[in-house]
C-alpha cells in the first residue's frame, strides 16, 4: 500500500521530470494537435461576423431594429454565442478535472462538431440561435480544457512561447474565415447557400479533430493528482524517450522540489486564501478583456464598412486586417519568455485602447488597414498572455474548474456587451464602440497591473503555492 508521503514524493519526481524536458518534435506534435482543436474553436467563435451577411441576404437575419430585442439579429447571434460560452465555462470544466484532460477534450470536440452541422441546416433566426447556444456551451468548456491541458504538459521554460505559437495556429482561423466568407457567402455552390458551407466546413473540421486526437496522452500531472502513478510514469517516460532521441544524449537529472500533500479538492477553495485574490483579479480581468477581443473581431466588417463607406473595398480591408491574427502570436513568441506576462497584458491593453480610438478617426483604406492590424496585434498579445497566465495561477487539482470560473465572466460580459455594442454602433457609430472598448481596457490595466502576481520562470507548483 502506498502511503501519502510516498505518493507525494513520486508525484514530485514526475512533475520535476516533466519540467526539465526540452522542446522536441513529439512535444510540438502534441501542441499542434491541441492547437488544431483551438483553430476550429476560434473558427466557430468568429463565424458571426462572416456568415451574418449571407443570413441577412437570405432574409433569415434582420438588420437595424427589426431583429430580436429590436436590435440587429447579428447582435442577438453574438449574444447567444457568448451566453453559451458562459454556461459552458462555468458549469462543465469540472468534467476535465474529474474525467481527465484527454477525454474531456475529445468529448467536447465531438459535441460542437455535431451542433455546428445541425446549425447549418436551420432556416430561422430562432432555430439558429437555439442550436448556437448548445454549440457554444461545448466550445466554452473546450477552451478551458485546451488551456489546462497545454499548461500541464509543457515545461516551465517553454510555457509562454508554446502558448504564443499555438495561438498563431489557432488564430489562422480568422483570416481563413474571412477568405471563405468572401468566396462562399455571396454565392450558392452546388445550390447550397454559402453561409451553410462555412458552417459545415467548421463542423467537419471539428469532427476531424476528434478523430486525430485519439493519440493524445493523458496529462501526467492530472494522473498524479488522481493517484495513477504507474500511468503517469509511463506517459512521462514517453516524453523523455522522444526528447533523448531528439537530443542524442540522456536528459539531466530532475531537480525535485517537494509537493505539499493536499486533501480532497473543493470548488470553494478558489474563494479562500491564497487563491481568493487571484480569483477576483482574473474575474475582473476576463470580464473586461473579452469586450475588446471579441467586440472588435465580431464587428470588424461592420466597423470597417461604417468608416470606409465602400462595400467591395471594405470586404478587402477586413480580409487584410484579419491576416494579422496569426502574425500577432508569432511576433509575441519573441518576447514571450523575456517579460513578465502581467506587464505584457498591461501593454497590450493600453495599445488596444490607443489604436482603437485612432481607428475611429480614419476613413481611408490604408489607415484602416494599418490601425486594424495594430489593434489585432495588441489583441493577439492580450489573448495568448491571458490564456497562459490564468492557467498558471491555480494548482492542478482544481485548475480546469478554477480557470473555467474566472474565464466564464468574460463570456458573460460579452453576451451582454454584444447587445451594448450593437446599440452603441447604431446610435454613436464607430467612435461609441471604441470609447466603450477603451474604458474596458482601463479596467484591465488596473486589475492585472496592480493585483496580478508574477509567474515568469516559475514552476506551476511554485506559482500555485
């Protein structure tokens, strides 16, 4: 029988072995598979802006005060999306803590693949919104599972760079969506409306992810916390064997740091010291950060059109701006491990506010492209940093559940702010939208800059302690 002291020592050794593993082709393959899952999550999230023109043209969505709640149906579609994300992130991530990261990741991928395909077959705004709600619940839970999974299999010296490069793959979904929207939505290939094709492509891709991710191993850290030390050692040995084969020599001995014995996990623990301050800080941060990230992304074509007043040119400008989505994380990877993540978040928030206000003053295509790209670069830095940062601040035993809780408030805020942005855009135009975003960024600067702890160069266990 294994005593708790022996179990703690074995767990500490396994986690130390994981933290000294270098980047290897095997590790990058696993990250690429996770990023592919994230690619189709972002594809789903940003679909709103690019399928809405087709839904409006077919008379399914209404514009102006003619839609649901006397607001454009695009706003209601976005609002339902983020309401679903809120429900998914606050209720389901506990399944990843209970079932395991791999099982949850694949299960959620299958759920939103099926839901997206069903959504493509609907013919009314209400039906589309209803299926979208179910779709978004699964996506919300999946986003948390992905962050948790990645943070646990990546050694500490690579976490920032891995999240940045993974986000480069993930955010490639946005320019691809823009291109598909440009090529498909105005047409009816094989007598099927273009917007349906865009949805079907997303559902088919998510189903492919479900198939490919059969080869993912379980997180050794999760296995340790659930007492399956033999399987944790087996998976860790696979990581080590691939790394040593890549390096051509044995890995150095692990530097074992003792783990604190822990009792049964409790959700209430995130509201008790030492995690209460982090929970409050991340709740405020997520609530306001999502306003900028999704407020600009989901309304990009409409904002550009309002400034440019040239529909064909606006579509081209929007596509050119979206090309910055994958470029942003690639540039961020250069500084990912050189500066504290909290200060990267603060800088990105300030940049988003400044460039957004400048965007509202420009009408020429070149100026809109340049400023739009700068906003996307700042949003990309903010996005990758936030996903890495919040995954680091809680212990393995409750990481998915805690991150799901704080992340959910960003989804809830966007469910309501999508309607607020629709209202501000109708009444005050682009300027009203960016003033709203700038105020949200001020809240981000205060919450993270003043109350956020440092994480650079620390192990997950040191940060959680």
